[in-house]
DNA sequence: CGGCAAGTTGAGCCAGGTCAACTCCGGTGG
DNA sequence: CCACCGGAGTTGACCTGGCTCAACTTGCCG
């Protein structure tokens, strides 16, 4: 007895994780959707071109990190959003104000879904609809949180927020310290939080000096003091300094 | 023969505008949804409290402007998003990182929808689903655009972007100049674009001096030179200056 | 016409941008 | 095994856009 589930789906995180969209589909729906979709591997710098996105505006991320980038006239670049495992990016009708492109920040795996089949599946399978709807809302909330971070916060606060965001999106605990994996390079991180790489560096150092974080290596930090990190992220500016005063 | 459409809906923009959610519902659905919903008028400063939002996380805006505000520990306040006529705000599951409140920026009319009935209607009426889905995507794109504006842009560029956004969201043309209605006060505008009111003032003046915009009154500007405004918004910094150089 | 809130203008200061030099680190080939 | 290389990240010195604070003007409503 052969399982008729497409091979490519069998190992895909979108299908294996029961919370994700593809796990909610019937085998029949899965086959139908897969038949009209294209999965692909991407490496750092690879972009889904405008033409591709016009034809395939719906992209599911099964591994790695993608970025929605915006380029200004004078060359300033900014990363508007980060998409990771499980995100379903629905770019239908985006071409309003900013011309953006979807660029991979490392090795990643995506699946370009057929809009027609996707639409049809979503309108008939309300379980799947709920899942993708929830994901879209999460994306919206992240975008809103992010614009709050960008609008009034200082560099250190932005970085603290980012570390917390990383911790939320993919975390693991070891004994009682908390690990946050920084899934992108310094340059990308800087572009995402809207500061210069130099400033990112200085702020990391600052947090380290205050004993709030510790580096495992460049991309893994252990959060030594979550409470203070949260406070800083929320504008309680001297939260970390207090300690120094007390000991000094 | 009496039309069974609820009175409150008859005059509501969400029902009268054929593109909006409520216009897509059958009379039966409309009655059912309305029966479990509460509409309300709000004035400047009125907030939908956290408890209210917990019970009624879905709010439709039929008139006026609402803001999603975030307050930091030291009192810094920022407006994360603006919602206007036709927006359906779905705050289910928002309590992740930032505690926000929904505050009216002037006289407005809202309708708090029953999540259960809403969910049910959306899962059975795919026309309505498409409409509300589209609106949610627009909100996401706006949030993304906004976070781009906030992250790397300078004050003048942010303001230019905002004027263009206003023009997009509710515009009218008179002969060949374009009117943009600023639907919020200076203070709110400043909080939305993440600068001080003083800076907003200075930037408006700058745009006016360059002949790019003209004030009808405090809340209505005519855009004299859309092209240059767009260029400035997109980082072509000296776009307006060029003219001065040429004439000088 | 007074009174108050909203908005504007001006002067000085500082967080973070800029630019240049430096260190660190992984890969490669002699 | 080490010398070399190139790209990523860091550090330092200086400069500027926008914040701050305070005074002023404008517009709105009774």
C-alpha cells in the first residue's frame, strides 16, 4: 500500500509540523496543490524577481530566512520584513507604494504555490483557512510591532527588541539561561532594524558589558537577564545601568 | 413589503460601499452578524479597553480614524497604525510583544463584530472572505511600507511618504492639482511618523517653500508637484532643491 | 473679544551616521 | 603547517539631523 503523498511534501516542514498550512490539507488537496506548485532551494542573495512574483505571488517558506527588501533612490536599502519557516507570504496586490523584492538571506527552501489552487483550497477547507489566516495576522502584528520599534526607539532598544523577537520566533532553553539564535548576518540585522552595522556592533557590546547577554558565537547569544532586556526594549532606559551603580 | 436589513446597517459605509465586507453578505448573514454585534460612536481620545478587545477583538471602522497606540515605559508614545473607513481590525491573538490600545483620533464610528459569527460567515461565504482577506493584506502591506518609512528615512522623506499615503487612502482631484486630506492632528501625525511635532512643522514649511505643496488649511494640502514629492519620499533627496538651483 | 489649546519658530546639544583604519576568522595553496 | 587573502565585523574620531526646551503666534469656541 503506497501513500500517495508527494515525495517533496513528505520531508517538508510545512507538512510535517501539524500547526502549518499543508498539514491541514487532505491528501487529495495536497496532491492538487503540489501539482501546480514549484519548490526551490535558494542561496544567499537569490531573489524572486518581480516577474516571478507577479505570476507566483504566494510563497511558502519551509526552511531558512527570506527578506522583503526595499531599495531607495540613493542606494539606501532596508529590510522591511523577515520570513521564516512556516510563513506563507501572500504578495497578491502588493504593488501599491513601494517596489520590493523577496531575497534569501542564506540557504533556504521555498515553495511557490499556485494562487488558483491555493484560493480554492482556502475557500473550501476552513481548517486550512484558519491556519493561514492566523499566520497572516501574525505577520501583520510583527510588521506593526516592527514599525513601533523603528519609529521611536533608540538603537539599543531596537536591538533589544530584535533579540526578544528572535527568541520568540525560534527559541530553546538550556538549564535556566535562554538562547536566542540570530538567524541573519550583522549587515542584514542592521538593515532590518534601520541602523548602521557599526551601531549594531556597539550596541551588542553595550549589552554584553552590562551582563545582559553573552555570546556563544557570532550568531548565538545567551540571554542572561531577560527581565532587563525586556525593560530596555520597552524604553526603561537605565534598566541595565542601575546594576552598575549599585555595585560601583 | 419591508426590507429586513437592520436599520443601523442601512446607513453604514461598510454596507453601502459594494467593495466592503458587509455589502458581500446575504441579508440573512447581515441580520445574524448585526444581532451579535455592537456599534458605537467614539470621540477623540476614546479607547477600546484591553478587556473590551479581549471579548471583542474584531472591530470594523465605518467612519473616522482610529489609531493603534503603543506606550513605552518612559512615556514615549507611538502610533503604530491608522485605521480608516472600511478597515476591519482583527486583533485576535495580538498579545505577543507589545501591549497596544485602540484609540480614536476624532469623531468616529465603529462596529464591534462577534468573533463567532464573523468566523462562521467568513468560512461559508467565500465572497466575503475574499473581501476581508484583501483588506487584511492591505493592512499588512501598509504596516510594511510604514516600517520601511520609519527605519531608514529622514523626517522630510517620512512626511512626503505620509502625504502620499493620505492621497492614496482618500483622494480627490480638482482640475489638475491633487488634494491630500491630512485626517489627523499634527501631534498624531508626528507620533505616527515617529518625529516631534516641531519637526513636522519644519518639514511642512520646507515642502511649502520648495513649492511642492500648498496649504488650503491646516488639514488640507494641494500637491503642486507629485513627481518631486514621490522622489523625495523615495530618497531622491535633492529633488526639490534642484529647481531652486536652476532658477537661482 | 478673551482664553486656551494647537501649532510654529529659534537656539543649543547629543545619538547615531560617516569614513577610515583595524582585527578577526575561515578558506586555500605552497 | 603557516602565509596569505578577502570579507565580515569592530573600533575610533568627527559631524549633522533632529530632539529638547522655551517663547511665541495662530486658530477655534464660548
